[in-house]
C-alpha cells in the first residue's frame, strides 16, 4: 500500500469511528508503529485529524457523534491513568461514591478496586464488571440498570429512577467535553439526563477529564461549570481553561503521567 493510500485509509477510519488507536492501525495496515505515527502527524499537519497520545481524533467532531468505549480507551492513556490515580487518593475506606461511565472513570475504578468496604454506584457496565471481578473484600457495587449506549453507559428512565433513591459522598464524572460557555457536555441526550441524576445524588462533583476534552462541545449540557466542585486533569490543560474553571468556582488538581522509570520501580508495565 502506498503512503497516500495508507493515509486515506487512516482518515476514513477516523471519520467513521471518531477515534483510532495506533496499535489498531499497525495491525490493520501491516506497517510499523513509527510509520503509522508519521502518517498521523502528516494528516494532523494538514488539519485533517487531531493527533493525540496513542492515536488520532476526528477534527470538528459532530456534536452528536459518540465514539465507542473501545475506540476511546487507548487515547491519552497515560494521562487517564495519572488522573485516575490522583483522584483515587480522595477515596477512603467505607465511603460511598458514584462513578459514571467513561474510559477515565474506568481507570479510576481500577485504581480504587483495592479500597476496602467501598460502596460504588455506577451506570457503567465495564466499571461494575471490573469491581465485581477484582474488588476488595467488603466492596458493594450498585449497577443502575437502563439502556446501554455506545460508551457502555446504562441510561434512561430505569437508571434515573434508581439514582433518585441513592446518595453518595462524591461523584466521579467522566465527560465528552468541557467548555466555558457550554459546561460539561455529552453527545447523548439521554446520557446527559442520567448524568444529571447522578449529580443530584452526590454531595460533591469531581470531574475527571484530560486536557483534550477542553473546547469540545457535545449536543447536550450535563451541568454548567459552576456546578462542579473539583476537576482532575493533566498538565496539558491550557491557561484559559484553568482560568475559566477557577472563575467558575471549581478547584483544579493536575496529574503528571508516570515515567517509564517510575513504572519499572513500581512494578507496572
């Protein structure tokens, strides 16, 4: 396959799914990791895709477009893990927390699975499955029920009804996008309603979002920035975003991805 054909294929895959991972492209195109990264860099230079850590995103993604859980899980992975590990420090044994659907919140579930006597309310199928299989003794998982979305969230009236009967200390909320005017958004109208019900169950709202979420606006607003208590993001979050969050009254915590040396020292891959 010629280089131009490869790039056309990559562009088509990005436009179709909204996001692609380098590892998937390596396998599908039968070329090296470096070749794929060069192709993505050229497409990004031409303004055709947005280059992110681990893959590429569609440029000018439609406000109703909702990439699936698998497509998003490999993007900005180091940042998501760092955000999750930072947020996990807020979770104490015996607490009741909410975890919304999303790939960053899934990493949070992985980070808190060893916390004893934890009660987790979630509308995420992957989060519930992870905690069911790996959770510490005494953990309780409450799965809301509802209709499953492409992001593996359970949404709709069943989920909302269940959530209105529950109360948690802190909600860890994943979002499709953050914007100074639009607030926290999602492409899915029903998921926005369900997430608002999750917000209403919680005494504190903590948003987990890497810096690429800033400036992205989905179809439906979940809540305005002024309703957010805390945002955990990565060091790539820009100055304007930090100012907007501060002015809205949200506390900001930033997380730095671990280096390879740190990962080797802690025995992680």
